[in-house]
């Protein structure tokens, strides 16, 4: 399920996976296919980590996500249960098999 930051596609999840991206300091609006929470707004500060849990369910045949802020210990537990997958692609472009996703150490 795609994740957008200020309308820009920054990642996607599938099953027990996670998405991570670098966000510039300032105002951000995080969105996903969402039926009940609407956009998640926050003010990012330099050097900080922010954790959102995306709970996905099927309602009437459609996928819906509910976004909730979680604390770092809860996020660490959830990350341990995730399946590691790396897909680097952009809609409308060929997949790149020679690219490795990079994220800062947590």
C-alpha cells in the first residue's frame, strides 16, 4: 500500500513490511489509502525519528489503512516481526535490479 509525504510517493508496504525515508525538517502531510484518519500532519525536526503504524484491512473488497503514531520501543518490536523485502521502483519506470535501498542506521 503506497505512502505519500506531501503528495510525493515515498514508499509502499505489503504484508509485514515497513517503509523508511528521509524527510526534510518542516511540515509534512502523510497519506495512504485511508478511510478514517485522513492525512496525518506533523512538524519534522532535524535528527529525529518518527514512527507511524499503518494498520491495513479489507472493507467491502477495498484496502483501507489506519495511521497511528507509535513510540520507539513499540516500533522496534514491530520491526523485528517484519519481512525484509527490497523493491526499488518508480511508477512509469523500469525496475532497477542494480540499486540497493539505503537508510540511515536506526
